[in-house]
C-alpha cells in the first residue's frame, strides 16, 4: 500500500466526519486497523499506564516511503480511497484518512517506517506539528508510538475513567481484532507484562477460530462452541449450546468482512433462536463471521459506534435466527433428522485441531431450517418462570435452590434464635395477621401457616432469598458487611478485558464483601465473601464472572442500582437453608419476612406468600 493522497474536500465531506478520538482504546483500534490494512502478519503492542503514557504498536506490514510517511499525518490523507464511488466498493472500513491526523494532534507521536526501499524513516510530531525527521533502521514495517495522549487537551484527559477501565477497553479492542484477523499474530504487553501472545494461525479456519477463542474466551467456552457455515451472507457461526450458555453478555462478536461490528438485529436474532430454552440470566457466547458485498450494508452511520445497518434488516433477522437455531439445536435432533444435517460440534483437544477441517459443511439454511426447525425436541422449550424486575431490565430468573449437599455447606440465612413474636407490628403487610401457627411443609418447598383469616402459604426458597437479599443490601448500603476470609482463595478465569473491568471495581466490590486480587492477565483471586452469604465454589466463580458485566454496565450507572444488582446476583447464587426446615426456622423465616420492605416478593419479583381465605376454603366444600 503506497501512494497516499489527500482526498478532495467533496469526498472527505461525504464520509461521516468528526472522528473524535475519545479514549486510548479508540487510538489503538485505529492503529491496529492500519497495521492489518498494511498486510501485517505480526503486530506487537506495548501499553503503559492506561494507554495515556504510551501506546506503541509495531507491525511487519508494507511500510511507507519517506513521502508517504509525511503525508500520512495530513487530514484526509489515505491510500485507501480516491473518490466517493470507491466507498461503495471498498473492503476495508478504516478509510477516513483521519486517524493518524487526529491522534497526532492530541499527543506526542513518533512514526518509524521502512517499505523495503533504501532506508527507513522516522517522523516525530508534537500536537500535530513535525518536530523532527531522521533516517531509521531498515526494518520492514511500521512502528507508531503515541506518548502523552491528550496532554494538550486537558478536557479530554479529565473525561478518561480509571486506569483499569481504560485498560479493559484497550484489551477488548485487541480481543476483537484477534478474533477478526486470525492470520495475524498478536503480542501484547501492559506495563512490561505479557498479557497476550497469540501466534498467527496458519491452519484451517474453524481450528484457527477455536485456538483464538481458547486464548480469549477461555478453554471451557471455546471447547463448547458449535460451529456451522452457511452460504447465505457467508455466515460462519460459532455458538454455545443451551447447556453451555454463559453468565456474561459480552462474549458476543460479529464481524463483517473481518471488521468487528455491532448489530442489534443480529444479536436479537441469536437470542430469539434459543426461544424458551435460555434461562434469563444466561447468555450465548458467539462469534459470527459474515462476508458481504459492500453494497449490502452501511457502516458509516456513526464513526465511533460501528453499528452496521443492513439493506434488508428483516431478512437478516430471519436468516440469522434460523441459522443460529439450527446450529444450536441440531446436535440434539432426533436421529432421522440428524442424518440429513449432521451437526458440527467443535469439541476437540488442541492436538486434534487439524481434524476440525471436516467440521464445516455447507448447507442451504432456509430449506433445511424450514424442515428441521419446527421439529426441535420439546425438551428445549421448557419454560422457566417468567419474572420481570421492577427496577431494571436485567434479565434474571429465579431458579429454586437445589438442596444443599451437606450440613457443612448449608447455613440458614434466617436466625432461628430471633425471638418469636406472635403480635402484629403496625408496618406489617396485610397478609400478616397473626397470631399464626406453623402447620408444616408441603413438598419440601412450601411452608403452611394458619392464622385467623385462613391459610398462609410461603414459598420457602423465594422467601429465604428475599430475607437474605434485604439483610445483605441493608448492610451493604451501610458499609457494614462482615467478611469471611476464604480458606483458599478462589481462582476465577475470565477474558482479560473482563478481568480488568472487575478490578476497576475492586474497591466497590470490597464494600460488598468480595476482596479481589489480580493473579494473571486472565485470572482474578477472590479472598473473601460476605459472612452472611455462602456459596458453592462453582457458584461463587459464576457470580464473580457475571459481576464483571454488572459493574461495568454503563446503563446501571448509579451505585444504588449496582448495589442491588450485586445483592440480587449474590443471593441468587447463595446456598439457601436446607429444604428440610424445623418449625423454629419456619417461624423465624416468617418473622423475618415481616421485617422486609417487600416481604411479598422474592428479589426477582415473584410472589413468595399467598393467603387462602377461610371463606374461599369453605366455598371449596360448599359450606
Ligand atoms: P486511513 O486508514 O483511513 O487511510 P489513517 O490516518 O489511519 O487513514 O492512515 C493514513 C494512511 O497512512 C493510510 O491510508 C496508510 O496508507 C498509511 N498508514 C497508516 N498506518 C500504516 C501502517 N501501519 N503501515 C503502512 N501504512 C500505514
Ligand atoms: Mg486508518
């Protein structure tokens, strides 16, 4: 790639303007795209601080001549398009010719490049002004070094978040790029410590995706991915089966012509494909690669959001939904159907990866789907109780706790020692009109009480969760959470970007009773838990992973909202009191519910108490 030219004003004006570099991750994204566009097969990235101090990216791409090097930092200088017509036919996205110019303007930049002819060249700029030019060693490729980002724009500097947050954003950019560009090797160091070393993939496509997914999403998720390819839209889909859905919503990647994009249409279509088989707090992990003629979609809606709009959104929705449904459910289809469309499940040890070559088969999705989709086994459509949350749209369902396996792990959240009080406090909800008497337990799930009005039924698990939730939330708000040190710290494995997000909330989570410590780029250690909440080890891990999303979610912005999300998730995963409950515990539970702000509902909004009135009972018997 050479011959950089400055776009004429008319062309430049037609490209969505206003590329504003907001944060280090935005800078890195542009620089990586440039390296990929330059045909690099190896990219190494060094980051210091949160990227403000230093972002250095070195590639072995085509390099630039001296003249091109100087032009590259001019506004609207690009070697990638010459006129607006080209926009329609262009296969790369990063073509605004503004990135180097905009970054140079807000940093101290050094560009070093060698394109194979003569010698290399180096250019240094401060706030967009060239301050030095010099020859450089003849090493193929380009190095871009950005120091002191935003040093001359204090307003933007102030806009940046914590270092760990910025690092999480930087890593997310790298993770996306590495999943998009499998044949490029990535080496990433943050403050001198290696975070990623991803060798360039040279093998078959699905094996390459699997190798990258293992490094980025983690072994377990990667191993579970189902893979299938379709002619339409050149779709190559990797997606988790129902039983391997994950607890975070951000292991979701869509690439169009190798560029990461966002598309609500595609995301929603994939969720829809799981129908009722997906519990509300579980999310698919997926990687979808699409290959499309440039005329079929529009990426230039907004330069920063990279939201893609398809020419025919409805069609795309239907197609993706069926394709995903077919991929996810085909593995469990009845035998006759399976024979028509063998499932392609990637579940190989790394050593067997070349065998993945045979995994992809071409199918004609629409016809196959029409035949197969309505025949999905009923087991996949087992409905979970649908519950809506009043405060937030976070999809959370309530699943009754399995019985705790041993008395050692089971700890009733209710204190049977709470003195029994048969009286009715002024603030009692209407259903609580004592005196009441505990009658017993129904199906190890419901507690039955009588009171003068009739029969009270309490959903034991929902009630326990409500009581725990309110007690926990209250001490959380007062910053009075007593913690219990874990005998052995729990190792939680998660994508480095998620690990960074978690750590950026370490202080907040400490007030929630969870003390975290970084262990490696993708491992976080948990040292404590709140005293009042006990977890099985796997549930604690899952809880911590899902936290990385809750705390980082910008739509749950207030601390109050974050606190209640944390409390809700924690109580959901907590070990509840054993099913077999003593009458003292049953009475104490009712007592504690009475003290709750909302003793009528579990934290997810389901009712946990019902009263059968005497007159209704009498009616049953025709009295
Ligand atoms: P754009 O990528 O939209 O063309 P940029 O400002 O990002 O605009 O880059 C300007 C030009 O500089 C590119 O078109 C390309 O020719 C050249 N360039 C930038 N980075 C590199 C690189 N790493 N290797 C080779 N050429 C590069
Ligand atoms: Mg660019």
